[in-house]
């Protein structure tokens, strides 16, 4: 069958040692049902890369061996197309000839099923070779029920595949394979971990698998190199983590590393702590473990050296053997015909046929066999020692988290926090980031906790943040992303000023069929499919076209929507804050003077204005208006805190260069008093603070070795900073 560029199901299954389908029971039954139908019994299975389409196809062959397998499936003759081998021929005539042979085999084989692993690659190769008529021929066979076809298609390529032939939609059943979740994903990942254990010869703690699932599911918005779908992402993270762990463990055993860390801790506590006796015991244990590990290392290096020498010796002897055999063959060919008697010639013929050779050749063959046996025995010893070392190792959840921390840049201590701890710390985290909005933060904190730990509705958590510019509406959204998902990169911001036209809705869910960019899908739906855990900020929602609100209503009501390709997108783990400047004029009038408003009065006036701007059903989606929040205007104390924080951030950044900014409190207060405008809020402050940083940059560019203090003042007349540099004593530094 290999000559016809078809791989039989049994050969394909044999290439996957200990194959077993885990999970996917419903999808597998659906696939078997499609293949058993009378009409539309060929199938196009689409899904994101790594979701397991190839595994599902291979499960058909594996199922045939089960005692209870239905004969409807047992009778199917499965063939995999060797696309790379076919087009590796490089000659169109030869390719066409082989396709004809393939079609002939499929035609004469009852219940044949052709499986194509990467359909778009096949179509592109046929198109580039000018052989698209082969697709027509294959489709004609499907229509005539002479064979069935199983096409594996990546989700992003589905539209292009369907475009290549108009009959695909009529004669193929489309089947969407989505990522496994929950218990099914865990079952698949635990099974896959066994292959990694066998490869690395190291045990994997089941908790490590759960941690890998958690990390690779929650942090998909980050560029971590884990771009495939589940369960492939979990397996990749485990693989990467185990590779790094083994390199470290085979350099310094984990127990030895723990003892050295303990000794360092005891040394740091000082002699007054009374830990001298304990430290001595730890030092003795370190010496013992180092000696033991050195012995292992010496054995391994010895076995490795013997292995290399044995292999080189075998290669040298095999070269000698080939030379002697060539000489012996040449001697027989060159021997005069009449020199030996007939009986001698007959004897030589019989001797060579029975494996007889010259003594030198026999000696070399024996030496090679003995050396190979020694090499094999040495290899067994080498494996025994490495197995003895690896048996002491255990790949744990902490190691998964450390690996993910390295590739994502998120601090491991944050990753180790469970959801309950993150929720407990949410209020404090938001307060450290957002000043002057305590009532708002109390409300947001309470709503998030109820949403995450109360009765789940599988709907997103919406907020409508109202108020003036620069009071912290966007900053709260960033704080939620960092507190809940450990990084503000989990924030996806949509500026509704870019969605003011009717056709802009296609940017969110994708263009209709036939329009340019249809295959690309929608920006919002693609984002949530790729990363269901995120904060989705809709900024200045009042600017959006009314059709945008129809999509929004669907999401807020059902917790899901469908994109232009008909794929269901779930929003149940999305926080959806929306901002608006409606209510800003009322918030700015809040105060204690005559004619001022209370916060409650400003809120009621804001609700009145919102009713004029938005439909009632839209406003009711914010938990019955409970999550419509009016932000306070910022007072002078809050502005001073914000400026002080910005100065502290500059000092933290330049601390390594021994550069410090000093801004006296009185000068800082005057700066805030003269430059702050409630209409602009805190938004203008960072730009002004950048002027201070510009002074540092100019100074360090002129003198890279400079260190010292930058004294900042404020001139109320010119409304500019004043500055003076105080160099640090470089000798003292």
C-alpha cells in the first residue's frame, strides 16, 4: 500500500504505541453516526490546532479491535493519504498516475474511507500544481457513494476549504471539535502525562497536571508560546517544564538544593540564633549527598565514555569488514576459470552460500558481535543508574508554576494564589492602584465576589462606569485584570469611537459570508474564543452604533453569542466594564457649598441622562442597574497621592543607577493646586511628571556614570518645574 501512497489503518495505528482514546465519547459517537449514514456520510472535522482531530480519526481504527465494536465500523477500511510523499515526487504526471491508482483502490475496496490529515495543504499543493481537477474527481466519487472521505481542517482554514468545491456543503457533514473542558480535559491530560513519564522516566504528580491545565487555560492572552488548543497546550507546558526540571535536577539534585537553601537560611539568622548544631548537621548531610551524587556522576560518565568507545570501535571494525569482504569477492571474480577443479569450485560456492568466510572475516565478525554485546550491556547499566536517579524525582505543581512564571513573566507567588485568595485580596489590590474612589471599589469588590463565588449564571459580569475623564474608570478595569488574572495584559480594550458606523459590528463578530475578510472572523469573538478569561473594556460606550448594543444585549443576557462562522462563543468568565462620560457634569458639581449636589443627587441625575441615551433593556442588563456606578470627582488629597506615587515609581526605576528624585511636600502640593483641573482629572498628571523623567534621561545621557539627587521645585508664575542636581560622592558610592 505504501507504493500507492496510502497508509492502511493498521499501519497507522501501529505507529502510535499504546494508543487509546480518552474522553470525547460524544464526539466519537457523532463521528461514527455520520460515517454510518446513507446521505452526507463523508465528514469535514474542523477545530483549532491541537484539539485532537487526528486522535479522533485514529480512534476509528482502534475501535475496530474492541470486542463490542459495531460491525458498521469494523467493516470500514480506513486509509490515510500520504500527501507529503505524493507531492515529493515533483512530477505532475507521476502525481496524477498515483492518484488514479489511489482512486482505483478506494473504488474496489468496499466501505473504504480516505482520511486526509491537513486538507488545506493538500488543496494548496493541488492548486499550485494545476491539479484541482483531482478534487473534482474525489468529490464525484463521494457523490456516487464509491468511497467516503474524512477531511481534517484547522478552524482558521475551514472557509478556504469549503470554497474550493461547491458540493462540499451538500455531500460532507460539518463537525466542529471544540476544546475539552473540566473533567474531560483533566482525564485527557492525565492520560497524556503517562507518555511524558515514560519518555523522561520521571513521575508526574497529578496536581502538576491540574496546575498545567489551570495555567494554560487562564493565561492564554499572553504570548507564552502555548498557542495550540487544549489539550495540546497542557501537554506542551508539562513537556517544557519537565525538560527544564530534569536539566536542573541532573546538575544539582533537588534534595541537595533544598539542604543548601536551608544552610543559607541558617547562616542568615546569625550565630546568636543558636542554630550552630543544626547547621552542622545540614553541612554533614550536604557533604554526604554531594559524595553520593559525585559517585553517580562518575558512573554515568564512565558508562558514557565506554559507550562512545564501543560504538567507535564497532564502526571501525565494520569498515574493515566491508574492505575484506570486497577483497574476497574481487579475488573470486579475478581467479582464472580453469585454475580450480570443478569440485573445488563447487565447494567454494556451497561454502559462501552457507556463510563460510576467511578466518580474518570470521574473526572480525566475532569481534563486532562481542563488542556489540558489551555496548548493549553497558547501555543497560547506564539506564539502570539514570533510572535510580530519576526514581527519586517527582515533577510537582510548583515546578509547573515556576516554568510558567519564566515564560509568562508573571511572578510565581501570584500564580500560586488560588481564586479564593485572589478574591480576598481584590479590594486591597484595587485600593493600591486607584485612589479617591473607595465607595466605587467597595461596590466592584462586592459584585466580583458574588459573581465568582455565589450562584453562577454563566453570564459575564457587566459594569457601567460613569463620570468625568481621568477619575479612574479605566484604571479600575486594569486593576481588575491584574488582580483576577495576574496581569493587566488580560485587559482587552475596545474604543467605541471606532464602532460608530453600522457595518462596524463586523469588526466584533466578523464579516458576513462573501465579504472581504469573512474567513478572519471577528476581533471580539476571536479574542474570547482564544482567551475566555479576560476583562473586556468597552470605552465610551455612548459613541457606539445602535447595532453594537444588539450584540451586547445578547451577550449580557445569554452569556454567549455566535460569530459570523456560526461558532458559539462563551462569555461566562469575562468581566465587561463599560465607560461613559455621561454624568460627568453632575459628578463635577458634587460638593458641600451652596448650589452643589450630593453624590446621591448626582447619581439620580446621571440615571436620568442615561435613560435618554440608552434603551431601557440595555440599562437593565447591569444587574438591574445595580452595577451602574458614578465615579467621584478627585479631591486635592487624592491628586497629591497620585503625584507622589508617580515620583515613587520613577525612584524605583532609577534606584539601580543611584538616582533619586526629591519633591518637597509643600512644592508638590503647590504643583497640584496650580495644575490640576477637575474637568481633566488625573489624566494630565503623568505627562507633566514625564518632564521630570526627561531631566534624568538628559543627565544620564550626558554622563552615564552620574549618580545623585534631583531636587524638584515648582514655579507658580511660569507653572514649570525648577530643578537642581546634587551629585553623590562617587568615592563613597
